[in-house]
DNA sequence: GAGCAGATGATAATGATTTTCAATACTGCA
DNA sequence: TGCAGTATTGAAAATCATTATCATCTGCTC
């Protein structure tokens, strides 16, 4: 149940930048647009891509991701586990809560926090260009203990 | 004007964990305790260490940093530039504002933001273990434009 | 349908960090 | 203080994620 529209949107962005729409790019973009796979890293994407077209290569995945990132079509996140993870650029900004046990990524947004950040930066004489807020935590076990 | 006390504190933590106090570790710990060098990466530390004892190796720097990190004696930060940067674990938690033009790192702390984070995590059913908040910005130019 | 710039795949290179392993040096104990 | 035994070291090679090289291929324009 892949929304072909999202995929098309990414392709449009690519085309608008003068890039050619190739078969590998179609596949990669389709994967990125899938709602299911949350925040895949390059290898995740590569593995899925190979299933659709066995001759896609890892470098092509990286190259395509880079182009898409430069176009602002997707966002790259560098969580503290070494590799980068990607997601289609959502219209609205959000931050991340990372489940330390499962690696799940939950998105959230707090206008209050955003405002406080602006305030702090202003006090320090700065203007925020972008920021990164990640919470690393564990599910609260109701009453359960170990 | 290196405070030998800070350095000693780190050595104590090392010793407490059953680690041996070796010459390379002494040097590395001393460097970390220096007030001057703000947020050095492993290579920065290595370069400085070599000046004090030319036979220290890079792997030893990494190994020592890892031990110190496990002991909670220092904190590792993975800013979005690939390599990790370290700093002695301050008694108090703080976040970072990174000057995008100069690379300077400014520390700040906001109890309000911390509380909001806790609140958000709680609502999502999580307990925060640690977090990362980085603001990337530029100095506000008062009236000046380019 | 031809031609060419841009894209691809295979492979090698890079940069940061980690591992391997034989040699060395802390530490506790005699 | 000397010494054994183990943690630690340095040198070199291995990993891991990512990027560059380069000859080949293929969208795309005419």
C-alpha cells in the first residue's frame, strides 16, 4: 500500500534539480516514500532496493540519498550509533525519542521547547539555524521491576 | 595553569574501576582536564599527547577515552560532523550551542527545557536516560548586514 | 534512432574507530 | 624490593560507514 503520490513528489524534486529519473532512483525513492519503514539507514534501503532490482549497488543508494538531501527532499539524522538514518522531509519539524532497548524512533514536537530554545539562543546573542533534540529512553514499566 | 585536581579526580575514577594508572593514561587525563581545549576529538587529544610523550599511540587514546566514558568520567558528543568530541563530565548537565561560522561550542542549561522533556517522555510512556540538545546558529549581527 | 552528459556498478579509497597480538609495565604480594 | 601475573601498550591490520574512481551504460534531447 505504497502511496505513489509521495514517491512522485520526491521524483518531481529530483527532476526539478535537473537530475535524471533512472530505474535505481525510482526504486530508492519508492522505498523512502513507504510509510512502513520508519528511519532506515543506507544499508536498510539498499537491502530493500535489492529485493526490487537485484543489480542496484550500495554506492548508488548513497549517491541518491545525497542528491535527495541536497534537494531538501529528505532529511539525514545522525543519531549516536554511527550511521546516518533518513526520512522524507516532513512538512513540519519534529524531534526524536529513541527507544534504547528496541531502537524504535518516536517523533514528537513541542512548541514550548522550540520557543525556549529561541529564547536561550537570543540571550547568548545567536540566531538558531537548526537544532537537534533527541531523547534517549526506556519504556516505563508500570509497577514491574527486575 | 592546569588544575591538577581535576586531573586527579579523573585518575581516581579510573582507579576505582580497577584500571591501572599508566603513563599514557596520566597524559591523556591531564589533557582532558585542561581548561583550555574545549571539546577535543580523539585526534586533537592524540596530537597533544604526543607532544608530552612521543610514544603514545592513537589506539591508546581511543581505549582510554572509552574507559573514561564507561566510568562516566567524560562525555562523548557526536556532533553532526562525523567524529566524536569529548569533555570531562561536568558536575552539572548542559547542552550545546554550536556556532556555525566558527565551530565554537557554547554550553548552556535550561531547567525548563529539561522539565518539558521529562514531561513529553512521560506522556509517550518513556523514561529519559539521557538526551542531546544542540542548537546550531549564527551570531546575531546587530543592525549589520552583508 | 543517434549522441552525449549524467548515472551506474565494481572496486578501491577514505576517515574514524576498533581489534589483534606480541611485547611491556603496573600492582599486589612475598 | 623483587617478581609473577595480568592489564595495557604500540604497531599493524581489520572494521564500518561512506565516498571517490573509472569504464560502461542509459535517460533524454534533437
